């Protein structure tokens, strides 16, 4: 019997299944709050004007399509490092960045790197977390330990339980932390809580791996990298997986980065050198188009200023939709949803049952994930009242 003849039927990808269910919904009032993508006030997924400008410049001025190294676009790498860590800071001097195939690719390269050179293959993941985290690290052969993070019933962090679980970290472990705009909850640590987390990790000898997919979507570029700065100040080493999918709206271009921070610049250089063979035996080198766009925008003072305005507009629209949803739900006597207003980024957990999720979809044509995660960026002035009415009805 041949290999393909023995293959089982492949399971349907949950995200693809959601997209198919939404496409089949005939209602003119249907609302997609499931797929994790930013939409403007008209419900459209646009190309940012700065991205269009950068693409025009590349068309006119890019002289070659020759290969780059496994590290990818060097200008992109340098400018990404500057986004993550303030230029001139100790952390910036100790950091080295490579381009990856999206943030997901960065996580997989990190998993392979840790598996090859680390002293342990146990990773602590927050509960809840992005569904692909356990999938990526599971297939890479890691033992997964879940630590308490978020209380869905109260809409708050489980800080005491989290710190108790992190006390079980040991040297050789990896602990995954969301840099900002936690997916799926939207609940982030304060600066004081970041310091407490950093001290616990430092005592253990474990390595933090920060997933930073939404830089600039919480409070601002400077504010959103605060957790990174606190960790770098208190820890000798860390790894950061970052993405330009959301903040540059470059979803399909798969533009990410992996940054290693060493105890000193020399150790960071050594770590970088050992990262490259990991990439070489995977995808060899990342595609350049998205990285070239980002490098051009960040390297041009006028375009960068305009991009920061575009980013602020996206961030503020999400915040305004959060507040409007909370206002419209304020009369709902079944549950207090005010916690949503204090959270960050695209996502929120409604905390409703599986049956309520089904009713949202079937009766109200509001599509959220099975865990009740809702993409706040899918709300618009046109649909937010309908969504609030639906949530109130099923709560």
C-alpha cells in the first residue's frame, strides 16, 4: 500500500472552518468577529497608504532580486531591533534580529533553536493562549506546561495563581509571554506586574520567549515595548518573536522577526550565528517583499511619521469600538462587561458558553470562535449595536 493511500482524512482547520461558515451565512446582517484581522470603520481590510508608497518606491528603485542571507533583509532587521528596544539602550546593544516568515515562522525557528541548543524542552504557556502556540511547540517535541493567566469569569489576570505556577520554572525551561494585547483575552500585565514576572523568571534560570504580534495596538509604540524593557533589564537572555502582520497590515506578506538578547553583545552575536543554520535547513531565507516595505517606511522620516499616524488611527478605532460596546452593554443586567474597556488590542473573551456561541452564530449571525473570543476590530459603527444586542440576548 502506498503512503498516500493510507492517509486519514485531514481535520478541518478551525479558522478555515469559521471562514467557510461565515461565507455560507446568507444573512445581510452577518458579522465576522472570528478571523483575527484588522478592519476599518467600513469593515474593509485595506492596504495602508504608507505601504502603497513604499511599494511604488520599490518598483522604481529596487535594482536586483538576488538572494539575501538566511538572516533576511539587513535594513529591516536593524530597524526592527530599533522598534523593539530603544536605540542607545543596553538592551538594544545586546539584541540581534533576523527576519522570519511571519511571527509564526519566528516561533517555529525559536522552537527549533531552543531544541537544538537549549538544555531543556519544557515550555510554560499561558492559559489561555493563541491556539497555534501548543501546536507549534508540541510538534517541535516540547513538553507543554500550562500556567494560569486569565480569569474568564471576572475578566482579570490570575496574577497570584500565575506567580505560583511560575515558581515551578527551572533552569533550561522556556516560558512564553505575550508582549502586549494578549491573544485571546486582551488583558496585559501592568509595569509592576511585568517586574514581578521578570524577577520570578530570573530566579528560575528559565528563558523568556516573548510573542509580540501587536506592537503599537495597545497604547503606543513606546508603551507597548515596556514589558520587553523590563525583562531585558532584569534578565541576561531573552528571545522575542515579532510580527508586522497587524501593525503594517502586511498579513499575506508573512513579515516577521526573531530577536535574541544576550548577556552582552558578544553572546548575542554568537546566538545569531547559531540561528542561521536553523533557518538554512528550514526555508533557507525569507521572502523579501514585506521586509523591504517595512525597511523603507521606517527608514524614511516622512513615511515613518505617517505610518505612526496610521497605527494610532487603527489603535484608537479599536479602543473606541471597545468603549462603545461596553456602553451599549451597560444596561445588560445578566453580566457586567465593563472589563472590556480596560483591555487592549484586537481580542476579547466574552465568557459565554458554547451554546451561547452557537446562538450568536445561528440566531444573530454574529460569528466568534468556539472559546467566545471576539475580534473587536471587526466591529464598526454600523454593526456594533446589533452585536451588543446579540451578546446581551445570549449572556
